C-alpha cells in the first residue's frame, strides 16, 4: 500500500485517504445543519419583528386613535381589544418575546429590532393597564360633581362581577348568586326581537321590599346586537345587590324602520311595570340604561315619557322612569359637526340608508326628534352619562353637549363621567375600567333607590 501511494504521487495522481473521505462525507451534513440553523434563526427573527411591529401599531392606535371617515371602525376595534385587555396582552406579548429569544431570534439584526419593539409595546400596555385602574378616580370625580344626589361614593373593590378572577377569565359568566330567566315575551307575538331576560338574586328574604328595576338596552347601531351580549357585569352586580335586572331585545333595522326601535323599548317598560308585582319588582323605581345605540334609546325613553306618538296603541301607558344611565350613547342624531359628526359622516349615512330611511336634508325634524339632545325638558329624570375620551364611534363632544344643555334646561340631578383612553363599548369585558364604571352606576342607582334625588329637589 505504501509503495502504491508513492508511485501514484510520482505520477501526480492525488491520493485520498480514508480520513479525508470521512471528512468529505461529513461536510455536506454540517453545511446542511448550519443552513437549517440559520433558516430557523431567520424565521424566529422575522417572527419577533412582526410581533413587535404589530404590537406597537396596536398600542399606538389605542393611545392615539384615528378619527377619520372609513377608519373609525377599525380604530375602534383595535383600541377596544388592546385597551380593555391590556393586562392580558402584557402577559401574552411577554411570552412571545421570551419564546422568540429562546429559539434563536436574536441571532439576526431583525430579531433584535423586533425585541426592542416588543419592549416598547410592553411599556405602552403597562400605561394602558394603569390608566384602566385609574378609571375609578374619574368615576369618583364625576360623582363628586353631581348635584342633587347627596354624597355618592363608588366602591370598585366591592364589585364582585369584575373580581380579579373574572377579569382574568375575560368572558362574563352568570355568578351563582344570580338567577337568570330567559326569553320572556313582552309583546305577545312570539318574536325573538320582543323577548327579554331577567336577572335577580338567588336568595332573597320573602318579606323584603319590592326590588328596584334596572332595564338595560343593548347597542349595535340599531342594526345588530342581542340582549345576551352586553352590559353583563353591570347586570350581574346590580342583581347580586337586590335589583331586578332586565335585558331586552327590540326590533332591528333594516327590517325595522324608525321609530319602531324606541316604541319596542317603551313597550318593554310598560310590560315590566305592569307585571312588576308578579316579578317582585317595584313599579315606581325603574332605571333604564343602555350602551351606544342602546344608550340613545334609553335616553330617548327617559326624555319622552309623555309623547303619545312613540306609544301607538298604548298611549296612556306610564313609561316614565326614575333615572337613566347612558353609556357612550348616541345622544345627537343629525351629524352636527360640533357633536356626533365631529369625526365622520358615517352616522348620518347609516341612519339615512338603514334606520330612519329618510334624507336628513329633506326632513331634519325627524332626526332632531330622534335625538335625546333635542328632547331635554325641565321634566327630565336624573341622568348618569358615561363617555370615553378615546371613543372613535361616538365623539366625546356629543356627551359634553348633552350635559351642558341638560344642566341649562333642568334642575334634575346629573352625573357626568369622562374616562381617559376609554374606547367605545369598553364595559363589555369585566376589566378594571368596567369595575370602576359599574361601581359608579351602583352608587347612582342606589341613590335613586333611596330617593335622595327627591330629598335634594
């Protein structure tokens, strides 16, 4: 073998040893492994960068929402989910960041940039979470400035429907202390749109006074929505405290044409009052409430108890209420650029096309008659108006204009609460901001229950 090798070298023929052959066999495998590692690291780096960019964009839209025609909807959705679930996203984003680093995401420059963006987003989320907890200060400030209701104190720590455990779970679930009765027909036509649900305390001493009644109307732009979806933390909490809570459906557009929606709501008031004794409720203490379109309907019902045109077939029925809670309600319907039309023309377009089905320029009076802002009189009941300053669907100017005119028109008690960084529909989740708001609603309703507004007036 040695001689053959020497001969081959003399002839200029390369000699390949067994060691060299083994090394050559291993090289392709090493190169493939290296390429796979680089590819994996590159993918993780890209994932970190994508997550970081997406998170920063969501936080930025929550802190500085876009208020332009065509963008108010997407801006609402992003800000709503990010702002109200900020605590959850802090944890989720942290897990994604740690996972990306653990799997080699920092081997590429893009991964380092992505991690930096994630850190920035985490800081923004912490700011949003802290602001959510500070909502109790805004609620109490509004209660302190209320007139005609005595001393009101919100106690967020006592709101069981928004406990830490329920905040973590996100989805509101009926507590054991509350009994729900579903799908009671309040018109008698078996329509799903004319059904309501009852929430009441599971244990109630038989010889107690009749329960005050809290009637909630869901939102959804008068087009979508259902009694099962909204206002749950508020309904659960009041029911737990001895209130008979009602969540009602009403006919929706485009099938229904205005004023069918508000007529249905007034029928619900009449039905609940007529059968209050059977249900254990107090017909003389009904507080109506709602969010968004439901806030509009609740306010309009509260302000038009003496309008027979909105009570066809039951014009003499008593549809008055003791008070009203409007959460981010659409309180102005003409698209006034200084109020409901401050951000876009979408509200008027929706009303003209699907709800009222008339042109604003052709019959402005119909739109004004549908606006709670234009229906305030000296006979108005007490109001609690809650509005988020970051709401892209209902401008904060709408609530401010309503509050100013209310105070200038009537001596009825009014509580106005503005929540920094709060988007539309913020109270659907049992978040810290919802807990603070529910505490304020409880304080307002309990004052009406005790009749403090009548004492002051």
